[in-house]
């Protein structure tokens, strides 16, 4: 059943189901006995980390493989990963965003002869570096979300973008621009406010967007933390959500079901992607790219006009 119907009892929404273009036909095979798998992240997105850990743990359930979660801040990620690979010789490594955008980390794994799977936005990876890529179509997720908002009657839609150096954030902004252009709607610079994926930047962006005249009837956030900040800004400024402003985002962590109102979002299946990453790094498949699509989860933060 589509995510929107499951969450709200509403009829299926006109967006892609949460499925992979190349969906694994069976449960991922566990790593060999005694193997060590490493999940590498930079600590920037706790919601994604939790979902990926859960997916990897489920894929390894019943095996004696150990999962090590390795936090590597960007400043010294490369030397620390090199030392870890030399010391522990893991059976496989999974790189979590934004680490996959650091191609040097994938190259370190290749040099060490350690299978690696990169999770994150599609980037035209062809396996040339000997590594796997489990991609999420971030541009499509944003485009589908904005297209759905247009179908709800919204014509003035703002956007809170993410960090300039994030490939996922870049792709999400392009998806917003695609959908606005397809609908022939204003996508001027006043409607796009930069953020840094944090709650605080969501508050600041919300205040700026709500001071525009005429202000947007809907705002899309590039991630869930900033969307929560948007709700906070609206409450501070006395703007009712969703009565006067609809808010939605890309990314669907547990946080969004606890906000007031609960937030409509595009759900990226990080747990399924993580399970597939385990299957690939512990198997004999040739390096390949697989792509997963997001699905719409309708909650209480969007109203039709």
C-alpha cells in the first residue's frame, strides 16, 4: 500500500512508490562468520544514521558478523579511515552521506582491497572505481513533492535549500526548480532561501520567507531539521500551519511524526538501501549502481487551497 494511504487512509498519491528500480529479490546474504563491517558517517544527520544502522542490523541478523559504526568528521576523515582499514581489514565498508561525496574515501577502500558501497544521491557512478553505489534520486523526490503541492492548489511555493557543497542539497534544489518551471510558476530568488540543514537555519529561513509580500502559501525544506525550524518560525510569527502556510520536506525521520503539526515528507528508504549495501559488499556481484525512489508520506502540515 502506498505510504500516503498507509499513513492517513487517503487514496494513493501521484508520486513514485517507495521501491527500488533494482529491488533485491531476497533477503541480503549475511557476511561470512567473524567478518567485520564498517558504517562510516560524519555525524551530520542522526535520522539517516539511525535508519541505516537499523537496515544493516536487520540484514546481518542471524550472522556472527560485527557492525562497527565509525564517526569520521570531515577534517581528518581520510587519515582515520586509512588507519582503520590497515588495522582491522573489514570485510566491507558502507559510506553514509555526505561521505559518499568524498570520493577519496571510496578510493581508500579500493586501494585497500575492501569492498565499499556508497549511499547517497545519484551521481552517474559506473563502478569504475571498483565500488558499489546505492543511489537515491534526490532530484526526482523534490520534483514530485513540489508537483504534488501544485496539484493541491499551491502556486507560490518557497524553498529552503541545503549546504552548497552537498550534492543531495544541490539535486533537491534542482528538483524544486524543475517542478516550478514545469508548472510555469514563479521561481525567483526571493522564494529560495539558503540553509545549512540545521534547525536554527530553518527558523531563520522561515522568518525571511514569511516576510515576503505576498508570502508563499507553501514552503518545501531540503531536509527535515530545517522543516521543523520552519514550523517554529511560523508559530513565532503567528502564522497557522497548515491553515495559512503549508510545510513539507525531503527526508522523513522519526522527528516528523512528533512535530506539531506532523510534517508531510518524501520518505527515502535508507533502511532498504542499507540492507542492499550489505548484500553487495558481502557478495560477489560486480561493482554496480542501484537506484531507489522516495515516496510521499502525507501528514498534517499541508492543506489544499
